[in-house]
């Protein structure tokens, strides 16, 4: 079986070029002038909002920022009061960092000691191989990732959108919405507050997708879960800025440690669909199990690690929803399933999706046409940007669950090739570039070579492990 696997990997390199010819393509329909064109181009204040956004997380607030900056009348509704928490791994990758830079937020987060730039980081494979590399000299101005607590990140983006002109209303929990077809306006009803009207409605209310579920657009519950627990600085053994740990029993899920300012850690555990033995109801079991039973996680944490909170958990809507639009309606961020099924990461996709939504609306606004076939263009754009890649992620998850040795071979390849190879690997794993790039010869050849070595060692009775070149 493993010999066949090695042959398949080599064939995959050729398949990369075939993929280029069959990559999903589409043609955007021409946008005809709609019946609201005159009203949309009219100057002066209106008795309604151009856009109402439900949810002021990274996606909703990013969309609000770009729309408001362009001069649109934007309502941004947040059900809680900032600062408020959100449970996730807190790792913000390149695409999101670039958007934070555009907004003028990035430097402030660093200066105020609310974000920690990851320079040294890496992974530990199911077989115990590991590599920690450096990235600053390779990547330059935009780092691979930063760690920032959601209490700080979400408020920073929302306040920036507010400064750009968005009407941010906190403690505004949306109960119901309704569309008046004759007027082309949404009515948004809020608990214990007056209702609002808007030309376009955007759902950015997180993975449960309550609003889109209530409307029957989203029909399935979230598929995965993640946990989080902060660890007090100075009480753990982690020297690097971030490590991903692949435990054989948890695959395709994983655990990770990300370093925050003041040496504080975020210990997180992601349960990813694909393993029938790892179900969402076992989140606490795996979260606790890895701390004491996984030799690599327990070593990194150390016996004196002080946990600052009990385990917190949140759901993950993975891989994109089939339809993220409707008449005068868009769905963005986690609510649209903009979370990579391979990694469970969603902040960068959420912010990118929010920006794509804003850019799309700004393009079609003067046409005054928000019919469903026009709003579908937004869905096609984010699918082209990163959504089609989610299908590859799902298939890779199943592949890794069946063949964990591939992660051992990949880690051995990273050991052999060094920091630049790790940086390119990280770009793929975080969705910076498509997962199909793993089929390029530069990856397939070296990983297949290491796979053959590992298989040979197993055949002659060895463990298949090699000495770590760098450890955490």
C-alpha cells in the first residue's frame, strides 16, 4: 500500500499541471441597471441605511470599514459590548495582517503590546519529527502570523470601522429580519431597541449562522469545534512563537500553542471532521488528554504550566456554504463557512471575505440592482479567491487520516530543506496560496523521497523516526 502511495505522490506532480486546465472557471454576468439606480446615486442623507451588517466580528467590521470609507451609510450591529471575547486560536495570518495594515491597525496592536509577531515556529508530526524555523528574514515586512486576543482584535477592527463612518451599535441583538419587496428594503428588528431599515443586509453573525439558518439558507449545523485555554507566561517550556502538534489519534485535527505578548500562551485543540473516532462531543476529552498524554504537547507546556481559565470552546462551520447570497442579501465570514477544513483557521478568510463583499457592493451600487442573480457574483468571487481551495482541504484531511506517515515525510522534508521550505509550506497550509501547490514537483519530489526513506526504515525494523534538527 505504501509503495503505491509513493507512486501516487509522484504522479500527483504531473496532475498539478492537469489541474490548471480544469480549475473551476466562471463568467460574471453583466449587471443591468436596476430600479434603485436613481436612488442609489442620489446625494444627501436617506431615511434608511445603505447596508446593515449583523455581527461586528472581523468579517462584519472589515466590510463595514471599506463600505463606510467609500462614503456609504453603514449600520454595524453587535449583540454584546466591546471588549468581548471569542474563543479561537488567536493566530492571524498574512492576508489578514495585510488588511490590518491597510486599516492602520497593525502597528497600533504591536505598539500597544496587544499582538506578538511570530518569528520562530513550526510543527511536530504524528511520528514525533519536528522542526522549528525562523521566518522574519525570509518574509520581510509582512510576517507569517501574529497572535492577538480576540478581545483586542475584534474591538480594534470595529472601532476603526466606526471611525471610518460606520454607525456601530453595541448591545444590539437582532431578533428577526424581513424584506419588503415593493420598497426593496430590509427591516432589522433588535431586542429592546428600535428597528432599522437598509437596502442591503449582511449576515456576519458567526459559525452558528443563526440568521441564515432561520431564513432557511443555511441548512446544516457547524461541523467542527475548537477549544482554547490561556497559559500564564513564565510557567511553560515553549521557547518558540508557535507550534502545531499532530497527534495520530486526533488526525485530521491538531493542537497548537501560540505565544502572545508577555510570554502568555494560547493552547488550542481543533477537532476536524474526517476521523469517525473523533466527534465534537469529545472536545474536552482531547483538550485534556493532549496536555498530559501527548509527549510533545506535555513537554512544551511543562509540569508547572499555570492555566488561566477553564477550557473554552466554539463551533466551526467549515468549507463554505453552498449559497452565501440572496435578494439584497450577503452572508460573510464564519456565517458563510469561510473556515479552512484542513486547519480550522478562519480570521484571514473572514476578513478577506468581508473586503470582497464590500468591493463587490461598491462596484454594483450605482447600478441599483441587488437581485439574487447579481448578488451571486459575490459568492463566485470569494469561491474563486479561496473557497474552491476548501475542497482540496477536505480531501487532504481524509488522506492524512488514512496515511499519517505523509505528515512525517513532510516534516522530514522540511528538516532537510530548512526555513524557506517551511515558509512555503506555511503559505499553503494557511491558504495564502492554493493547496494544490502541494502537488508541485518542488514539494512532491522531496516529500516522496523522505516517504521512501521512512518506509525503508520501517521495513528493516526501525521506528521510522529521524533525529530532530531543531526542536521547540
